[in-house]
């Protein structure tokens, strides 16, 4: 498939790009600071500013089969990047006929009653932004979406194993989140689903194949 990654210079995106290339997909990665995107001969780098118009975004992403939204402002631009920036990319995807859309979100983003749990209270404003973006994706588009909600990201070696049965915030090695995002393309049963994940004992492909 031809994959377009929004937020291509981020921590998760850097591993995601490598995983998609390894799986044989064609990758275009875009970011505001495109020079920070990983250098691979199979990857096309593009400049992207989420403050731009839907038409400009549509021009960038047209011709691709799947859009990944992995961008994040780290609390510095929540409305225009994490919330409305995401919405504009959804509108752009529909404008140019791209159906598959994969959102990297946050654990319990759609469950405000859990935002006061330890580990989440500190990122409540981020979860509010994701709440509106994720709800728009589910309720206001006709995209074949998957929303992946990892718990706290950690800079450690991946295990290749996850759990999708989450009761409270935990942790995810970044490589496992990236691999899960890439592997979603193998499983049509993940379309239209919100998937929570943390480190676990089930191989990623098995965990995704069993989602109903």
C-alpha cells in the first residue's frame, strides 16, 4: 500500500516508517520539520503544516491508500494540531477518496470519567483534544478508521507482545506501538474499532487478529 504519515518526524512515526518499509509498503512521511524524518531510500519526505487548509492537505495526500495521523504538539498547540489539525486531515482524506485512516490516540481518550486516574490527570488537556478529534473521526466521517490508544509511551526495547484488555494506564515501548500501527493494515477486522493497548503476553498479530 501507499502510506502517508502525518507527524512523520515523531518518536512513534520514526519506527512506524521503518516497519512499513520492511513490510513492503511505499511511504510518504510529512512533518513541519521534514529534515528530522528518518533517512531511508524508500521514503519520500514532505513538508506539512497542520495550520494549512484542507485543500492544501488534500493535495499532499492524494494518491495514497492509507493515512496515519501520528502528529502531536506535546501540549504546545492542542487546538490547531491535535484537535482541528487532525479533523482537517480527515476531511482531506475524504476529499480525495482515501478510505483507510489510522489514528494514534491516547488511552481512554473517549472516556472522560477516567481522565483523573493517576498518569492521566497530567495530560487532561491533550485527552480533551483527542476526545474531539476521535469523536469526529467516528461520528462525522465515513472513513475506514482504526483508533489505537496506547498507554504511556516508554523509550525501551519492544517485546513484540501486547494486551488489548486495559483497565488502568500502564506502559508501552514505542517500538511495540509502531509495530501495532503497521500491522493494522493486515487485519480488516480492525476497521471501525477503537483499540486500547499496553505491554502484554500476546504476539501483536495474534492480538489484532482476535479483535471482534
